[in-house]
C-alpha cells in the first residue's frame, strides 16, 4: 500500500524515475480497488458509476507513474502513446514497463533504487 500512496503523493510529477516495484504495486492496488468498486456496483445493481469516477481520479497519477517508469528504463514518457497502435502497442508498452532499470544515472535522474 505504501507504493500506492507514494504514487498518489507524486500526483502530477512526470519527471524522475520509478522502480518496477513501485509501478507494478501501484497497478496491483489500482486493479484491486477497481475490482471492488465494480463488484459493489454489480451487487447494488444501480448505476453508481463508482469505477468510472475512480478511473477519472486516478488517470493523471497513472500516466505520471508510467512516464517515470519509462524514464527508469531510459525511455521518454511519450512512449505511452504507443498504446494508440491497436493491440501491438499495448503489448509493447507492457514489455517496456517490464524491462529492468537502467543501473546508472541517465538523463532523467539517478536510479529509482538509490532514491
């Protein structure tokens, strides 16, 4: 949960670097929260729009941590736009997010593990 809170504290910070652990723990907690909200909406059987509201609230932090994760691998955060390429773009972005961190300082700062 500390990784999720860390990402929310860096709400709109697109500079710097994020480790694999930080990114994937954020994704996991985000998925669990979305699942719970969807389940609540399903059980109540009313259009509460909880998952949609949550997705809108979490959109900027998700893009920011994605950009920082790409920075950690030495790539620009703009690589997130590759998802606009149908099917292959999303798969390639997951591959980029799974790459190991650049162990040295790069143009985006020091390694996320050292920070």
